């Protein structure tokens, strides 16, 4: 049997690099080893992709959902719940946080889902290539008005956010750089066609219009030339600020909660040495995300950051659904199920603005906290679900449980979850009120199922459980 | 500041999806209405005349009595400049009063903070529906968010019976502040305890309630009934929020639009009867709005996203009538085929804030706006 410390560490890795794992999977991964598991997660192509045909069969409307929720949400939720490439999907979510693009303006989930597919395919490759891909992504172009950025009438929306939110961070460029960057991207637009109503829309396609491009000389971050958009990106990625900015994003998403992005120019990173390490690898590997994440997951600063990160609503919902099982098929009702992240304050594919979501503590308000707790409790409290059954069966195999054993067993199999002494005291008091837990005859077994399910519900309702 | 029984209360009923203004308040003499609405126009024999110019469709019949009693204000041509015609962005503008940039604070969240700066009453604002609308969201301003039935409101609704009290007591203990656990744990603790307190307060409302009024069996009527129950319980709630939809009638507008409005107006009818029966009507107004109106020219079976729309304010103390004017339907006056808004939505808010809720509108709605005089 695997050592408890190894299980706890593996559970941490899987929560962060994916959306958690049940105990059987954790044991199998511990048997393979930590570094081997990191490699397996990074080499996503070794695992099969999600079966889109099942989605098509059950929810045909979610393939090209148009502008209306919840079909777009449903589509991504199906991938998140079913993926055998957890890091691929987690990285797609990471880039969605950074390159936050929303249906509020795009009004087209077809295009937003295509953007997510780009994150799946390229999100673990070169950041420079991904940035260039985003500059040519029609969804992004429309979101940030680059189709309104003309040689003779510059629109700075994309040119500015490229620097402020997607690469360097505020304070690392001048207003003149914004202007020059915007000029370099004039003529980068996309083809539009009249929708083939009522049969949905044509996909949008990037188009470069040289006649609308300002080909004059530009001066950008100390470089001079007749730069086009790609030249701008090549200059950006060489800036030390770029590596630090992207790596701080990685740290905030994968390691531990940072201050909100707008505060980064004034607040030091939580762990400046960790940012140095990541930024060094990022630069030396030519901006390779796989190389950078390999260093991140194998680092001590990562391994020591257990429960230093408030779960995002996507992590809450997907992590719960994967743990309890039984939600693999996109049956009727899956649309409503997929809206639960929105009820907790994270409407996937529709972030509140280009700044993306504020994370950490800011996920919590009185509405969202109750939504989180109740969603988890409802699922984990249902002994008919296979993942919950598996937890009960493991406890059952230990024989009759004392109150302390029930508490410890549930805490262990839900994580292991680490909780404070005061919280543990309350859980133990509740278990003591119930007495021993035993499955030795039918009526005891019924009660044991009930008490286990209620203990699991109390644990997911704790403050500690809101962290990953 | 604990509220008293007679403090003014506002109920917001959001018509989500973009309600079709022209089929809601019908300019039945205007030939341009008929021209534009060949497919989805309301036939003359199904229009209830409000006066010589306007009528409402028969499926909104319950509103007619409020109009006749002079208790229904119709706010014409409501909108904002450069209407984006996107549901979500438009709704955001209504919620945050920021048409130019992305706002972070909801207008009603700001009002709640004015009412109760020290968070003495965690049910100052009660939302009915699973999703907290952005209009209510301001960091650290509590909102009771009733996702389903009011009777089931609270943490861990699957644990019922004799266990419930015990388990919730554990929950409360687990969320108590503890030394040295840090600001985030403290914040989680306060938020959890606020919500738990809200549950304790709200759960008496359905128990105290009895009425001869029967509400229709629709989701909006259930929400309105919940609002009535909380209001009658005198818990100091000042802001109620609910929504109904989707009014996004691109296709099948008839009978879709009719079903939606029947549910809303029959629900409101029961709600107002209930308020009057309990002698709790005088301090309530209901604001109904939608994020935008719909295109003048129909598309063969429905209508597409438009700009200028209509809002309603209903209540005993409301001065009924038309406010503002319906924007011109003449093709040369339309903006991309849509009615050009001629009343800023923040005007409507400003009247409610100034004349009803007695708070200074300017910092709430981010500016000073003309106030249509539908309240004294």
C-alpha cells in the first residue's frame, strides 16, 4: 500500500495539474512515481482525446451552439469532466483566464469553443506561437476591436491589452509603445460572411489586408523598424518583464494565490525566487510551456503549497463531478449542470471583462459560498453515485469504525483534506453523537451510509475544503 | 440600521432576454407598427386599449386594472447610447450603470451598503434565483440568495429532519473566527456566518405566512410569493430581486411572448392582491425592465435584438401614466432598424432612488439624470 505522504502529494499534484483524482487513481499513480506522473500529464498525446461523437449523439445543439447559453457551457463541461488529459484541459482553463474572451460581446460560442480548442492544442507549446495565434484569432480580434484598427484610423484596444494583460503587465511599456504596437497590427482582421440562417453561422477566418496596414516606421520598446504584428510579438517575448508576467500568472493559477493582477505593478510576488526560477526556464526553453510546467510541478515551492489556493468555481464543479462519477454522459439536464460554475461566479466562456476573473478570496460572496457548499454537498451526499460508493466501500472494508475513525477516514478519502484543530473538533463531536459506524447488518448499514454521507457533506462544507 | 415596517421597499423584476417593447405597449394606430409586424403583430381584436394611442396585448390583461387605477407608470424609450445589442453586455450596463466601461459594483449593492453600512441586517437584500445578478454585487455586502424554494433555503438542504439543527450548529462552530488563521479564512468565516444568519431569519417567513390568495403555478409566481412572505415577516428587507425569461423571441414570438407575459402579469396580480390583503402594499414598488427592446421589422416568426425598450413601475404610490414618448418608428429615425432610445435608464433609477428610497442618486448611478415624475 502506498505511503500516506505520497498519496497526499499525488492528490495535490492532481488537484492542481488536473481536477483531482479518486483514491484508486491516486494509488496507481503513486505506484508509477511522482516524476513519471508529471511526465505523463505533460505528454498529453499519450492519452486518447475526449470522444466528441458521444457529445454529438446526446447534445447535437452543443457542437455549434451559436450565441445562447447553456449549450456552449455544456460543451466545455463535457470535455472537462471526461478528459483523460487533465493537464491539457487545465492549461486551456489557464489560458482562458489570461486571454479572457467573453460571449457578452462575441455572442458566438462556436468561436469561443474554437479558441478553447486552440488552447488545448497549443497551450502546452511555445507561448510565443500561442501569442501570435491569438493575434490572428478572429474571436480575439473581434473581442478587442482589431477589425476596427485601420491604417488611417488606429484603434488601440488590442494593441494595449496585448501589452497590459497578455504579455508584459502595466508599467513595462509607454503610451507610445501602445500606439506603435497598435499601428503594427493594422490590417489584421477577419472575413465575415452573412450567416447561413437558419443553419447557424460560418466560422470566422483571419484575414490580413495589406492595403489597410500602416507600413511606416515604428519605434517600439527601443527597437526601430517597419514592424508588422509578428515583429512586435518577437520583441515582446524577449522582454524580461514578459517572462516574469506569464510566470506570475502560472504561479497564481497552479501554485498559490497572488494579489489580483492589477496590483502586480505595486505588490511584490509572494515568492520572488519561485518567479525567478520559472522565468529562467521560460526564457531558456524559448517560452516552452511544457518545460516551464515541468520545473514548476517538480519544484519544492509547488510541493509545499498545499491548500494555498482558493478553488475556482470550475475547479469546484469539475473536481466534484469527477470525484463522485456518474456524470460522464451528457444526458438531458447537463446544460443546467454546466451552469453551476456561473452560479458560483465563474461563467465559463463569458468572463466579466478582458481582465478575466479576480481569483482567490474574491471568488467568495454570500451567494457564491452557499452555491459552492450546496453543490458539493448534494453530490457527495448521494451514496448512489459510483465515486461516493467507492469511498463508502473503502470505509466499510475497515470494519466497524469509531467516531474518530469515521472522521479520519472521510477526510482521507476526500483528499486527504487538511483541516484545523477547531474544525476537527466539531466533526469529531458530530461523529461521537452518532456513535460507532458499522455495516454489519442491514439496518446498521443503512445508518452507516447515512452518517458517512452526512460526514462527507460536513467536510465539503468546511472553510478548509474551499482550498486546493 | 434596522429597517422599520414602513420603510420603502423596491422589488425588481428583470425580464431577461430583451422584451419586445412594440408588442408590449402597442401603438395600435400607427401604420408603421403594422408595416413592421406583418408576422408577429398583435391583431386589433386582441389589443386592450389603454387610451387613444396605446394598448397592451390581451395576454397582459392583469396589468390593465393597475393602469385604470393610475398605479402603473409606463416608461417609454428606455435605453442608453450606442446600444451594444448583446444580452450580456446590455444587462451589465443596466446592472452597473457603466455604459462606457466595465463596472464592478452593482447599483443595488451600493444602495444596500447605504441602507446598512455596518451589515446589521444580512437580509437587507434578498434575491430569488440561482444566480446572483451583478446589480446586487458589491464586495462584502451580504445578499441572501434563495436559489430554490424559500422553505429549502440554507446550507446543506439535503440534510433535513432532526439531524439538521445539529449539523448546522456544527457548521456555525466551524465558521467561527479563530486566532491566527489569516484574513482569507476570517473572510470565509464571516461570509458563511452571515449566510447562516440569513437562513435563520428567513426561515420564519413561510411559517408566519397565511393568505387567501392563490398564486399561479409558475416559477415567477413562486418567486413573487417568496418575496411577499419575506416582506410580510417584517425582517427589514428593502431590496428584492427576481427574474423571468427568456424574452429572447427570435422565433416563435407568438405564442412565446404571450406565455411569458401571462406568467409575469398573473403572478403580479396575485402578488399585489396578497400585499393588499396583508395591508403591506403601501411601501412597495415594483420595477420591471429588460436589457433592450427588439427590432421594429419582424423576421417572419420573431424579432431580433434591438435598442430602445420599455420599463414599468407599479405600486400604490406610483403616479400612473405615460412617461417620455415612444421613439419614432419612421425608418429615417431608426438606428440600424431599431428604436432610438430617448430616456436614459439611469433616469428611471434616479427617480426611484431620490423619491422613493431617499438616497442620493448621483453616486449610485454615476451621474445626474433627469427624473421622470412617476413618484411624488
